[in-house]
């Protein structure tokens, strides 16, 4: 069984137009477990575009886990629209109400999938009153080329794009506060340094941390102005914050043990990280500007935390992490506001590397089955986990995913 903390330390670890109308305010009073029945009537317009947009839209709504997709005759909410290859003029109605819930024209630069994703997120926002994930991205590492290279794809596993071809070790990608900025650790310069991709659609790499020794664990703050990271420039791997506007460094930890895997709270005021200062890897929380760290997990083995950017419900935890349970790794979670830990997986396989979706409900993680690592999506409320895209197996083992905010 590999030692997670040592791995983290030493290997690094459209045009859219809104059509307004006098529409009623939607109030859907359902708990997290309840799903809203929704149906899509056949779209008018270009038949080919209509079919593709409708198909992707239906898939997006089901994947959100806020909706049950049903025949329009049985739906509480009904989607109607006119489609072309470049846009969808869509309207959502509530059964028995003549005025539309909302109307929206979505454009995707001729990309029907992008059109569908925009509409799906708008339906989730206005009908379920939650955050959508259909327009998000997932970054991950795959080793099919013989080295660990960085890839990015749509949230549903489509449109896979390779971002690095360095033939060196690349690890731990993390998105910035938008969907195009990405940081990761790479040995492309011969040493573990932290690199920035400002735009995943035009990936040009910028080295933003190359101090003597170890540079890893990069995590950009929610406002995009700071970078939490682990540096060994002073001898021991310690937690630092770098100001990305002026380059100044603030050291947050001073221990004889090892720190790793920082992540930010949603408001950017705190950082959760891993330290073995108590004898085993545990989670700690410290002010992002410096101050005393407090321990938040006790006993066992806890690593790789991720703090949800938004919480879908008080019923759900907001910090997920990897926990060693017996001889396996599983996904655990806790509420930063207090409360007991809960286990989110426990299926007899190794489950690790969790990161939250921006909806505060879903988690992408790595599952190892028959010595093959692949990516899965977990519904933190129901516990349902599904493989993200089996076709990713052509890329080799896929692991350490990161979900854009």
C-alpha cells in the first residue's frame, strides 16, 4: 500500500442572450433526495441539431441528480424550443401554468453540446434553484503515453484534450476560480515546480513557483490572487501562501513534520491541509493570512482534502478527503461547521483523490479495479457512483482528477 502523504510530498502531490419576460418566481420545495419530474417536447427547427441538443440536455438533467427525466405528459416541468446548429430558443413551463417559468436563447458557436449544457445549467438554476455543472471541466492525469501527462475534458467525459506532452512526471492539477485556469506540479524543468495554464483552450505554461527544493500542492484562492503551496526552500516541506500580484511569500507552518495538499475555504479565509505532526496524516485548518492551525480529524489516516466551493444543502458535508479504512483507501467527508465524519464509499476497492463539483453535491474521484485506475462520479447524498467514461481506458490509468469551479 502506498504512503499517500509521502507521495504528495516527494513525487508531486458563446454567445448567450437572455430573453426576459414577465415570469413567475419558481418555488420548488423539495429536499435533496427528492427529484423534479421534467420532460422535453420535440424541438422545432433544424432536425439534426434539435435531436443532438435534446439528447445532451436530457443527459445533463439526469446527471445533475436534481431531476427525473420523464415523458412530457407525466412531467411537472416541460421544456419546449426551436433549435439550430448554433442556438436553442428554449422555454420552460410548469404544468398547469400558462406563463413560462423562463425563456432563454443559448448559443454555442455552432456546437450543439455547448448549447445543451448552457440550457441545462439554466434549468438547474431556475427550476431546482441549485448550481449547474454541465458547463464545467475536469482535469486529470493519465499514463498511457508512458508518462503521467495532463488532460482536460468536459464534465461528462467528452472532448478529451491533452495539455502536456513533456514526457516527465506531472501531478496534482487544480483549477483556479474560473473554468480555464489550471495549476499543477511538473518535473519539466528537472525539479518539481508549480506551473500555471491561464487558458486551457490555448495552453501556454507559466512557471509560478520554482524555489530551491520542493514546489508542489498549488491551489489558487477563490479570488484568484493567492496561491497556497508546499515549499521546502527552508529545509522542511512547509505550507506557504504566495501573492500572485506581487510575488511575496507568507509562511504558514513551522513544524519538523511534513505538510501537504492545501485547499481553500469558499470565502478564501482559511486553508485546509494535511500534516503528520501528530504522528499520522491528519487534516488541519489554518487562517489563510497566518495563525494557529487547528486539527479537525482525529485517528486513522486522512489525506487529500478538498473544500466545496458551495454547499447544496445543510444535509451534505463540505470537506471530502481520502481515508485509509483497513487495507484500502476510501472517500470520507465532514462538515466544516462541525459534526461527525461520514464514509462516502466502501465497496471493496481503493477509492481516492476526491474533489468537489461546484454544485456541492458531486465528487469526482479515482477508483482502482483489477489494477486499473479510472474516474468515477459520486453523488454525495445518495452514495451512487458511476464510471465517468469507460472509453478513457485508451489513455491508460486515469487518476488525481480536479473539477473546475
